C-alpha cells in the first residue's frame, strides 16, 4: 500500500519524536560529547595548536575557528551512533515484526528513523554551534553561505544516518550497534578536522586527504570562514551521495530480507 | 457466507533453514469463525508456521491461502485481514499503552477521532484503562500480553494469529487471557492459536492439530485427540482378588495389572464420567481401595502419537 507511504512515514516520524521527547537525555548526551571535545581542544590544546596553525599572531582564537567544522562533523557521527542504537533496539524487540505484518508502507519504518535522527542531529548541531559561538567562534559566512552550510550538513547527516540505519540492522545486538559506527567518530581526527593534513606523516596524510570527511570539513571551513574551497565542494557532495545511496540500498535490503 | 473461502487453507507447506527441515508438508484448513490450535513442543515449527501465514517469512513450497489470498503474492491483502500477537510481546516500550494503540490506529489510517475511540475501547476491554498513561516498559507480563493482543485488534482483523499467547504467564493471567480470547471468538473472529499446552488448546480450540518435527501427526477435536491417549484413565486398586475379579467382569477388556490388582478404566476424568463409574461400582457393590484420576497431558498425547516423550517440557508451567 504505497499510497499511504507519506502518512505512514509521518506516523513513524511522530513515533520517533515521541521517543526523543520521552528521553531528551539521549539527545543531550549525543550533543554532549562533541561539546566536551570542543572545549577540550579549545582550552587544553588550543593554545599550542593555534600557535602551530596561525603562527605567532594566531593562537587560541584562530584555533577555535579552525576547530569548529571538525567538531560539527563529530556531532553528526555521534548522532549516527544514536541512530544505529535506536534501530538495533527496534529490531531486537518485537515491534518491527508487528509492523511487517501490517499493511503499511514498508519503507516507512526506516523513513521514520531517518527523519527522526535528522531532527535529533540538527538539534545537537545547534547546541554545539551555540557553545562554539559562546567561546569565541566567529564565522564570516553570509546568509547565502549559511544556507549552503545547512545544505551540506543536512546532506552529510542524511548520508551517515542511512549508513547507520544499515549498521543498526546488521548488528545482532544493541551493544554491537553502538560499537559499529565508532570509526566514524575517529574520522574527523584522521582528516583535516583538528590539524592540517600536511602536518601528518606520508601514509596517514594520504588517507587523511582522500577520506570522505576531509572535503566536507574543507567545504564547511570555506563557507564559514572564507578559506579556499576549490574542488572540495563537489567531492563532498559526491561522497555524501555515494554514502547515502549505499546506506539506503543496504538498509533496504536488510529490512526486506525474509527468513 | 458459504461461498467465501475458508479463513486459512494450507497444503504441502514446506520450509527449511539451510539443512534443517522445519516444516515438512503441512496440510490444514481453518473454517471461518472457528478456533484452530496448533499444538506442539518447542522447536516443532509452530512459530515458523505463524510467520509464514502472517507474511513475515516466505515458504519454500506448498499452497497457502489466508483470507483467500496468497501471502507470497498478495502480502498486503493478507496483512489487511490479519492481526498478529507474537510470542514476544511486540509493543513499543517507550510509548504508553494508549500511545501504542493510537500508533496502530494511525497505521490503519482510522483518523484521529476514530483512533482515540478505538484505543479507549480496547483499553477498557483489556482492563488497561487505569494504566493507559503508563509506559509499556513498566507493565507486568500479563499486561504486556494484553496490550499486545489489543494492538493486534485495532485494525478489526478477520483472522487473528496468537503465537503462544500465555507462555510464561502466571495461572491467573493465563485464565484472564483465555477469557479475553473467548470474547474475541464470540465476536466472530477466526483464531489461529499455537500452544504447547494441551489444556489451553482444550479450553479454546474447536480443532487441534499436533505438530511434531515439522509434521502434523494428529488432528481432531480435543475429545478426539484425548481418545487417542491411553493416558486418560481412572486407576482402580482393589484389596483382594475376589473383588478384583468382580471388577474385571464389570469393566470387561480394559488395561489391567493382575499383580497389583489394578484396573485402568479409560476415561476423560470429568465429573460426569466419574459419576458414571462410581454408579457402576455401587451397582455391583464393588469395594475400591484406591481411586486415582489420570488426565492426559501433552506428554501423553505425544507419547501416544509419536511413541516418544516430548523432549523439552516447559518447566515454567
């Protein structure tokens, strides 16, 4: 009954939002970790790293500007972990089997998760950005650039969420589901999130330059702070589309798998 | 009414997981408005059968019709006709009882007002009104099972699958559940029940099929099945051989133990049967030293039909 796809997805989204409202602690926890990293890197490492990046005139204030795009990606990765956990919880409990025996749009269960997580991620990004602005993050973006920032972030979030929906489903248990997306949290470190890639040793630098998070970080940095973007924007969009599509197809296959 | 197909028709149903044959050619027919029980031990294939009939998994072979539709080719037509209550309660723990029911109502596209009305109705019917605003995660086993059943009924299904609806429940909750299932039957719904308790099948079902190792080994009414079971008898012990001899003449050819002076008179163990038995003993003035009633249970049914005891007996009982 695909005619009800929209209505059913809306119902499932309402279900997710209700879960979120019932346990706001999860949303805050997901936002809490990147905030901790933001403060840690700004105040503990910021002085030393800032001197390395901005030269003697730079320092902590410059480093905060440099840092924020990477921390925002970390926020998305943390939220993706939350998605994988909530999908795995759903799958291990009987409720999804009940949905499967009902004449509803089959995709709606997953769509509800994806849209719910998107809302959750946007909330934690707003929290992280708020803290960043409080501690001295000074973006120079114009309104149009802000729109582009939002667009890139939504696209990236969408991609990582579909990926983690699949990860949540492929996990046999909730514990596995919370571990599988862990590498995503590391990616901002192994890219240009916290330090420039040209400060890394050759092998690592190669990985850092070609991994998907780096062009996204460079694009965000360019939009927010006016650094050169170059080809990063196209690369970022391409990566997001590829990850989203792969995640979507994988998740859908896992969901439709019978027996 | 008679021109409509039976609620469920299955013939030659087969299913295996890898090398393991789970269902080995099942045939069954469930007429509309009746209760059909699939009885068997753990691992017999009961849940697999329900999963196939309720479109959760596909079959490897055989013809299936549920409400006149093939679950493989027209799953949505089947889904629109059925309600399923699983062995493991399929409720959303993070929602309240009422929210769970309204979620179901929304998925059945009942509209806001009708959905609320239906939810309130079901909460009352399943004695959950007082807990309507509580999270399902705080519910006891019996309450969860009732909520689960209520959720399966939101869409007004014509056929309801109950997969071991009382496994793990305490005796009181079990009786409550039976009461609610009987009320459903009175409303004209067709029920496909699986259970490992003969007593449950006996209490609820019009017809019972016994499943063992993926095969139906017997089918009939509760009475017919029990007649297959030699275990159902009244055991009479006598103090002396003269009385014993008199009793053997009265009861004729029944299983006996001449050394122990014991006769095993086949009986369903019911009050009427006992009364008749006692009347016969009285009429012949036969003195009985000891009388014990042995009612058949699933173990006996299995022993009688398959020649081997049920491997796994639920100790929770």
